[in-house]
C-alpha cells in the first residue's frame, strides 16, 4: 500500500526531477557571422528523461521573442546579438546560446571579364553590322542587368548588341552592367 501511495505523489522514487536535455541544435556553430537582411533559422531538439511535457522559447538579448522549438531570426541591424533557446519541463530549464555578429553586407562592383570588340575605337561601316558585347560576373554571384546605349539612347538590355549604323559620324556605344546597387561601364 505504501508503494502505491508513493508512486502517485511527488515523492515518487522513479521521478528524480531531471532537467530537459538538449539533444541537438541548429545552427551547429555557436558564434555566427551574418549580414543585415539575412534570415537565420534556430532550432532546438530536446527530450526529457522524466517524460515531462516540454515547452520552448527563444530569447534575444534577454527578452523573450518567440515560443516554439524553431524560430527564424531576421537580422535588421549591425552589432552583437545574443540568442538563447530555452526549454522547460515546468520545474527545470535547459538552454543553448548563440552569438550573432552582424555587419552590413559587402556588395562589390561587377567585374568585366571580357569585351568585344577589344579595341576602344572600332571603325564602323555604314549599313554593315558590328557586334558589341560584354561578359561580366558579380562577386556575390547575383544576377546582372545590362543596358546598351548608342549616343545616349537605350537600344537593348541584353549582354550583346548588334549595331548597324545608317549614317556617317561618330557613334558612342556604351554598356552599363549593374547588380542593382553597383555598376561598371564599358564604352566604345
């Protein structure tokens, strides 16, 4: 009778009041570098040795931000941010900490790899076509936009221009390669 009474109460010898165990967490790195505008996903996987029901939440700089076992952190500003994932069984709390160092993203100017024609002052022949083109890369591997102009009038937004002059005179062919923020120019 005493054994049955003990197993029903808080003096249960099989319940030792152990805290939840953090089994895994993402990101695996505890110190993270991020840029303003990035989204980082934090996840904690836990178990409770006593099989108590668990609740979880995330804190940012000691302030509760979100409930749950995963959370997406959108980096809005530069600096250091402390993130803590907490899990509780009601009596005990376990946690995992991360530190996020955020900076402004570096956006390098696109790089022109090659152009044609290679010479800067090619000779055009009236009523004959000449091809102008550029191959460029974005150091951040983003998409690039191309704008070709002849005498300051836009003629195409492709990487290549086939131009056929219809009159005598100097022609100014220009291409602007842009990643949306920075650009590079090539002129003939």
